[in-house]
């Protein structure tokens, strides 16, 4: 194994992981700020920012996975190593849960945009989409899965 190649793979894996986590932070902050607004135009704007964070999440998730797999290939680890297997399972769970949890906010962004364009106030439907408990739960569970991945990557139990 060329140590420089492994260093590049590790750097790119960490860069992807940082993008993954940073994107999740952007999404969470923008979404929570949007939930606290009254005007549909403000809600649509903030949920639009969450969309940018979601793109960063997708890029980071794919990069962390791809470069992580490359790193496994370059090192003495393999996919049968317990903490790597758990990290991969948690990665899948985080991506699936995040995707599911993002559906209601996406619908809320579209509705808020329509309401803002029509000059109407926030509707009960919009408030219900922003307060959907299953979406919130899915997103919180996705965040916990990512936190667990970080713990596994750092401590390698």
C-alpha cells in the first residue's frame, strides 16, 4: 500500500463526511427557522436553503461512501470488519431515513411557494406539513445514525 494514496483516500473520505454532516446542519437549521416563520414567502425561502443543504448531504454521503470503500481497499480492513459493517448499515439507514424525512418539508416548500405567489397566509395544511411528527422522527433518527457512524469511525470498536 502506498501511504500517500491512503492519505489521499482518507482526506477525501473525511471531506465527504464533513460535507455530509455540514449539509445536515444546514438542512436542520433552515428547516427549524422555516417552521418558526409565519409568512409563506419566508418559509419558502428558508426551505429553499434547506434544499441546498440536502444537495450537500447527497454529495457528502456519496463521497464518504466511495472514498471510504477505497480506503477499505487500500488498508488491512475489509467489509467483514464489525465496525465497518455497522457503519455501512447505519449509512444506509441515515440515507433512507433522511430521504423519507425530507418528503414533507419538500411538500411544505412547494405549498409555501404557491401560497406566497398567491399572496395568501400560511394555511393549516402548511403548518401540518411543517409539524409532521413522522418526518421529524425520521430526520432525528437519521442524525443519530450519522452520529453513531462518527463514533464507530473514531473509536473503531
